[in-house]
C-alpha cells in the first residue's frame, strides 16, 4: 500500500499533492495502476519529480509553478484533453506494454528532425517456426512500422531434439544486439504482425540477458494498422553499439529444476498450452501427452482481446485466480516450446509480479524425457 492509499483508502492517482523539499514545493507522484483502454502501466513507483506532465487515465494535465502578484508562487494545471501514455520515458523503469498512440508520438518526434539515436529501438520480431521461411522477406520487407529494425528470433539459436526453441549463444546475442544499435540503456520495443508469440518471447529474452528496459507494443502491427497509422518499406541505419549481456538466471528453469520442484513444491507452475493439450487429448507425434503433476492451466489465447491487445489487469488477475494461482508465491511458466510461456510471464509482470521464470524446454522436453509417473492427463 502506498502513502496515498494509506491516507485515503483509495487506489490510483486522484490528485497531485505537493511536498516541501528543500524549501521548494514539488509535485509528488504516487504509486499508480493505469487502465487505458486495456493498455496499461501497472509497475509501482513513488518518485519526486519537478513540475511536469502527470499521466492519468484518459486525461493529460500539466502542472507548473507560476508567480503570484504577492511574490509567492502557485500551482497551475493545464488540461491537454483525452490522452493516455503507457511508458513514461523520464522514469528509469518501463512498463511491459506500450500503446500504439504512445509509439506514434515517439515516431512523430523522430520525424521532426531528431535522429533515431540510441534511446529507443523498435524491433519487428515477426517469426515462423519453420526456418525455411525467410521471415525478413516474408514479413518485414513488405512493410513495417517506421523506424523499426528486423529482429530474427532464430539468430544465434542451435535447437536440439528436446529443445528446438533453444536460447541464443550469449556472445552471439551480444554481437547481434550491437549490430541493431541496442545499448544497455536503450528502450527496446518489440512487436510482431502475427499472434504476439514472437514479441513476448523477445521481451522475455532481453530480460533474461539482463536488459530490463524492454516493452511489448500492445496489439502489435495489426493494432497499429487498425488505428490508421502508416507503415513503410524504408530500412533505418544505426551505429553499432557496445551492448553487453548480464544473464539473469533467475528467469530460467531447466528440467532438473522442474524435477526438483516436483519434490519440494516450492514453486507453482502454470502451463500456457491449450486445454486439449494440457489434459492430453491432443499433442505432437512421438511425445507423451498430458501435463506435469500439480500444474495449472491458463491458455495463451485467453490473455488477449479480439484486437490482440492484452486484457485489463482485472481480467488477467481473474484468469490467475480461476487457475488457483497465488500471486504472492513463487511461480514458473511453461508451454509447449518456451514461447507462449513468455506471455504468462508478461501477464504476471503487468500484475506487478516481475520475477516469473520460464521453463524453456517446456513440454517438448518433458514429454520426451520424463517418466510416466511425472505426467498427468486428468484435470
């Protein structure tokens, strides 16, 4: 509970108080939860800021100190009308999601003469599992969001029979990120034109390599185009960066860890596969069907609205509650190959749980290597 909730019993930003700091009156920004047409920023923060823009659901206000006739100052509020922005670029932390409207504003500033620079890097992560498909030519070249570069999820990856969606070699990943002009303080924004799987995977992957300043474009390219925003075939150029990974092993689980967890039950496990796969009615040839004992099921598709945007925090929380997940306890996400599990990690992140790891071998590995007594087919 933040100070505003403690004093008033209410959530969110209802006003902007002032705090006397070193003799100067300065606005205080409270912990907030935003819901702006299902595009959200729910990361908690409490930070003193100079008079500046306060983002509030559906309205945008600007506060500044103006002189009084008596010589003192007063606070003036300017209403900028209906507007909601997800990521506040002035903060050290960024939200899991950014909106198409917010991104359009950023691109507008680039077009006004600002160089693409190092501060924001927009990545088109459109991807297909078949490596014979050239997704660069198939998806990126025909049209992409202005200022975006193509990010190949297959780059630096050596898949195996058990883990086809393996992780990139860290040195190769570093070189690749450098070639895309991504610095350690660059805000990376991932999107795709398909089904959100590639963008949530890219989001999780950057966080695994220690780059927490990464967001997902809510709704992806389909939402961008539905909003009437332009696409381009122009390919921007960037200077090579000095990006260095700092692997966060806390965001990864392997089979050995998952087997240990069957004994300890220290972590809850949630499976992003469809219900039919989860209970063993469907599955890949040559792989046992079912699920890990004790796991819960939240199908990846249930996280999204029809337009591809994430559901509201209330709706997401309801999904976790229905699955019997206690968000106050450790949680691990899994799926078929380690892709859609990243969507569950992103959904948990939206709800304030930022430490959900992914079992990257997931069912593809478990279904081939696990003993029969470590598989269940009933709910």
